[in-house]
C-alpha cells in the first residue's frame, strides 16, 4: 500500500560500546524528529526498563537487585504509519550490569 513512511534510522557505535557525546545529544535522540514535543522517551520510561531488566536478571541469576544496570542507545528508527495516523520511534538499547561494564572497559 505504500502507507508507511520511513523517516529516520540511526545506529550508534564506537567499537563494542555506544557513544553519545553528552546528555543533551542523548535526549535529542530519544525524541521524534517530526513531533519532538509529542513523542519522546522520559526518564520514567528508562527507569521502568532498567527495573524490568534487573528483575528479569534476578530471576535468572543470583545477582543482587542493587546492581546498577546501564542502558546504552544502539539504534533509533522513526516511522509514520499513515494508514492509522501514527508516528512511532523505535529505540534499541544494549544493557549491562555494573560488573559487565567493568569487564568491557
């Protein structure tokens, strides 16, 4: 039908680690290019994802729930689904615990 418009696709990488230069750049990448004040990822969403990852990891391992979970933005895609009048941003993150972070550095 040709009713899906691809707006943007960005991949972030620096070797095995993702790098966004600063918090402002990171904040800009977690919002829509077309409607930035309507579609954006808030700190509450990121906290929820981190909480979910910690709970999932605790069910699979004996690690402590107090272990810090770091999220790094890997990819961003933005689409306009014209048939149903919906704009979407899709973010792909890489996550790791404090212990995994030390091993990678």
